[in-house]
């Protein structure tokens, strides 16, 4: 898919105009300078942009947008480029706008418990800066040392702790946004709500399609006094799933609840030697946080629930070092996949938890069918699955097979009453599966929402919402969960 | 049977769109006082027949119900399973329905700690202004496929679509709740609430009225006890009734038959010095209720709210003929009108309920 422009195609005029208000080094157009921007975290999709701009102020962004608007040039925003759905994949005839230079924390207000930050600030940098006040920013994607808060807003990113503390949408108060014509919007407020439609929710997760986020006011919450972890081993994945349900049924909302399947446990153990039980079919990590009293109570209850749910081995962290060690395995799942396979493809579907065992069985069947191994890590509390399909890009045809396998997993999630993306977004990657999840009238409404902000479709064109034409060509059939014919027949 | 009702609604909407006949979408009528009154020519579309809880599995933490379902029915079923709607919705009448609750987007005392209605909405089924039956979101906690149309419905006062079904995240009931009461003035209370909100304590609601600060502690018994020790103050035994009276506006503060303003502001805003007004403060200072004489200066109130990073709503009009909601900036107003135009091209769904322009 790579496409390079020869010098004669160079939009000399555009570059000249950009340089009237941007320093030389903030406008890139030489092929070797563009290279680092040709993909995001989904490296299977690559495209060289026409131009890369690196603005440093909001007014520069406004000028860039006005110029692109006037010349009908597509604009793709980019934060840290860690996205996993090709959301920041450049447009061949467009400007890629990196927000990385807007990396200032503008204000921390400990009493109101908010921070005002620029979009290029790294997620973890916010918590690092606010921890001295006993506060932090709760959503913690695994990529938090690298990903930007602007990217988090655009993807509505979650993290290991979001069952208890919410996603990005629950943890922001206000956005400054520039529309494609350079108009400035203030969405949300310093208050807990604002008049009119909830545009704050609409902007969150909109994948850079509606506007460029130039400033974010985030909520901060108190750092819990204590955190403790229970690790439980199961010889039956169904039992592990039931244990999760039993914890919830007991009225507990764990701070984190993560599950790994057998193949993940083996990959991680080979990598880390953490002492995981290799006979386990599933390992469940269940965290409690709060005051010392609360945690003591909750951990005791979690322990007894794990036991009565049939766990064969239960370990409770006795100190912070041990807690981090037990987490290390889960956190190393991605690198471990990288060790056991040249390439891996991370999927992201959500299902109602009760269907876990069935969906995992389905994935296993597909895995055999395609002859590709698949590791499963699972945000068990909220039903968000991350199957990691292991493949080798150097084997001809294997990437295509992997994508097909991945697509089937997503369709299985829809059939189970879930969704094709829990937190990584649609981007370029899942555009086809959108045809299965949504009916034509629904997709049309999405296009209308886009048009209300960006009538010419210049922001991140071709992403997130497929055209009806594309869906028709694919012949994809819309499935509404539960309403399909013969829902009881096995489909995988 | 239920599909028949939807087909009827849809036919009504299509006919109304054809004839430019405004519709007044009505659930239980419990919030008819809120927002601008429906247009005189509007025809009532009663959605209350479309009711019933369609799915509820406590261990999935999700409930799905039809919009006409009485809120009381939902909360009672949740309570039987030791769960709750954590945003503590106000009813304002026993007739309150789920649809009205979501369309009005109002949350109660637990809002500052647990979140608002919009934070718990996971998915919706709606009819748009052309009668199309559409689904957005779903029944799972995490879902970023497509724009978040579900949350866009919250607080839209029915101007973007007729809510048919809503899925909500639910939470376990706290094991123990206890209310404490401390004597202090407004300035001190605002500072106190914010300071403690920055500590990991289980405060689930706050209210300052008549020189007293009430705080509700929720959670495990040990945590509630520990919080009480740190915060001090007297245990207040009639806590449940107190919070209900604040939520439902049956507290004495809300009794006088004068206009009631709702100011949503930055929580640390100092007491608003608006003459002749009385104030009740909630949400750690982020919500200020004001009662004031009819002739009080609207612009002053609106400017004060805006200066405090928020907005003012004329919550109960008492025959005041002034705009209910704070004016939007021209840029935002433009987006609102374009969205309205897309969802409801004929402009027939509750026109004028939110803003006179649409
Ligand atoms: C190892 C790894 C682990 C991960 N773990 C998680 C996880 O646990 N949870 C999770 O949710 N995600 C996770 N991700 C995915 C990714 O980190 C998130 O989606 C993140 O929010 C992307 O941020 P970014 O700054 O890298 O954005 P980018 O990838 O640069 O961009 C993402 C999208 O946002 C848009 N965008 C970026 N900035 C702006 C802006 N200022 N205004 C408007 N639009 C903008 C882009 O156009 C694009 O569509 C992981 C990724 C990796 C590589």
C-alpha cells in the first residue's frame, strides 16, 4: 500500500504557505523525514503522507486547518502513534498533523482535582505530575508511558482499572477543539455538566474525525491508600469465568480483574519465569484498592470466592513488590507474544462475560482451522477480549490469513451480543466489520454526525465509518445481537 | 406485540414529518415542568405503553429496559438484587419513566462521586425524526464502535430521537451508608468538601443548607467507620429521608413558590453573592441551587455561573418567560442546529424544549 510522491507531485505551494507561519523544521516533506509517520501501532498498514506538520501552538493548528480547508487537503491527526487500529494512518494526499510538540501540562488545581493539559502530553506524565498532591489520572492504558492524552480522548481509551474508575469519557471535563475550518469550540466546562447536547461524549472516541483536540481538562482522583492482589489458578476456563461472575455477584467491583488463558500463561512463563502454574487453563488476577480497612475486607472475600469457585491455587500479594511481580506476567503478555512468534496481531472485542467460555472455544476452533496460534488476554471484569494472533509476516499469505481469522473473531463478538472494538477503535482496521455491526441507516446517521462538524470530510477521511457502497460490495450482512435467525445454531 | 407498538410510533413519526406536525414525546410526565414548554400545536406521543425490563443479569452489571418502564420498577428490581442506579435519579413524581430520566439527563446526590446518567448509559434504541429504528452502543461496558450516539441522547430532551430502549450499567449497593452532619458556613463548607474529596474516603454525597454540612459515607462498614473518625461531626440518623428530600426537592428549601435556579459550576467557586437569593449546595460545591424573587436579574445569575466555569438553568420557571438554559456560543449553537437537522430533518421531535431555535 506504500505510495511515494515524486518531486513533481510535491504540493510546493502548500509547503510554501505552511512555512509562512511554521518554522522550517516543523514542515516535513522529504521521503526519509516522512518515514517515521507512515504507520501507527498497527504496522501492517502503511502509507507515506504528503506532508507532516508539527505545530507547537493552538493558533498554528488553526492556521494549518484553515489552509487545508481552503485547499481541500485531508488532515490526519497523530498523537503518539500507538493506536492499534490504523486511526493515525496517513492519507497519501494529505497532511499528517503531529500533536507531539504540544506537550505542556498547563495547570494543576489540586483542590478542584483537575489538570489542564495539551494533547501531546503522555498519559502517565499527568499522573506523575499530580502524584505529589496525592492525586492521579485514572485511565491507564497499557501503553500509558507512550500514548498521548489527545489520542486517549480520540479513542476513548481504557485501562486495567476501568471497571471501577471508568474510561476516558468518564474522566474528562472539558475540551478545546478546533474544527476543520479553524473555528474554536469549548466543549464541556469546569462544572460537572454543560447545557445542550453532550458533545463531550460525542467527541470522545471520535477518532480524529470531528475536530482536533487542542486542550483537555482531566479529572484527578485521590491515590488509594493501598492496593492488594489475589492471583487464582483454574483448571477449567468455565470455572474461571464463573469466578468472575461470583465476585460481581458478591457486590464487589474489583479495581482490576484480568484473565490469561493457557497459551498466554505458557508464553509469559517462558519469558519471565514468574512461577505461574503451567497446568492452569486460566489465571485470574483480581485487585482491590482503597483504605487499608476496605482492602483487608475485600481481599478476604475475594480469596474465599476464588476458593469456592474451584481455584486450585490462590496467592495473595503480601507487599507492593509481590503485587507488582504478580502483575508483571499480565503486563508482559505482549512482549511474550513477540518472543514466541515473529509477529502478532492484537484484536479487541467486547462480549457479555457469560459468553466467555463459548467465545474462547470458538477462537480455538478457528485457530485450528487457520493453523495459527492465538493467545487470549482478557479484561475479565468488563468483558473486553484481546486475542493475540501469532503469525509470521515473512510467510506469504500469512498476514492475510491472520486478518481473516481476526475478522471472524470480531464477528463472533457481535453474534455474542458484543462489539468489534472495546477500546482500540475502528480506524482503518475494522472498517469492514462495521458493516456487520451496524445497519445502513445507522451508518448513514454516523456520516451525518460527521457532516455536522466536517461537511467536506477532510478530517481523517475513509476511517471509522464505512461507506454504504463499501458494505454493499463486501456483501456483509448486518447482524443485530440476538435478532439473527436461528441464534442457537453454531456458527464457528 | 411490542414490535407493533414501535411500528405505530414509527408510523406516527413519519406522518408527523410529512405534515410538519410537531410531536410532544411524553413518558410519565414527571419532568414536564423542566425545559421549555412544548409547542402549543404539538401532538402528544405517549411512549409509556412501551414498557418492560427486557434483560437483566445482575452479574453482567447491565439492565436493559423499554423507555416507558417506570423508574420505580427498575430500581425496585435492582434493589432486590442488591444493586442500584448509581446516579441516583430524581423522580419528581412516581410516574417517572426510564425514557424521561435519560432524556432529561438529571442525576442526584451521588453524582459527584459515582457519575451522571450519561456515565452509565451503554446503549440505546431510538426512532429518529424520520421514523427509522436505530441501535447504538450495546450491552457491554466497553464499546467504541461508531460515534457515541447513546450518550448524545442523554439530556437532549427528546429533540434528537425518541428513546425506545436503554441499557444501563448498574452497581452494587453499598454495604453500609451513614450520614454525618457538621455545623459550618458556606465558605468553610465549600473548602471542606473539596479538600476531603481529594482524599481517598468513601464520601458519596454532600449537601450544605441552613449553615449545616451533611455528608453521606458509603461502602464497607470498616471504611465508613474510618471515614467518620477522620471527618468528625455528628451521626445524623435520618440520613435516607434527608437525601431523598434533596433529590426530590421536597426539602423545605425548595418549598417557596418562587423561581428555582440550578447553577452548575466549578466546585471550588466561592459562595455566589447574589442578593436576595438562598442557596443549597451539593456535589462538593459543583451544584448550587438558588431560590430567588421573580424579578431578580437573570443576566447577573447567568454571568455569575459562566464566570464560575459553568452555566445556569432556570429549573422551575414559575411562569417566568425567560430562556431556561444558558445560551450556547455561536459556534456550538451551529453544531447543535446541524445535528438536530440531521437527526430530525422535519424538526418535529420536541421542538423548542431545549432551545427555542430547534
Ligand atoms: C503495547 C500497546 C498497549 C496498548 N494498550 C492499550 C490499553 O490498555 N487500552 C487502550 O485503550 N488502548 C491501548 N493501546 C492503544 C493505544 O495506545 C491507544 O489507542 C491510545 O489512546 C492512542 O494514543 P496515541 O497518542 O498513540 O494516538 P495515535 O495512535 O497517534 O492516534 C489515535 C487516533 O487519535 C487521533 N488523534 C490523536 N491525537 C488527536 C488530537 N489531538 N485530536 C484529534 N484526534 C487525535 C488520530 O487521528 C487517530 O485516529 C495500546 C497500544 C499499544 C501499542
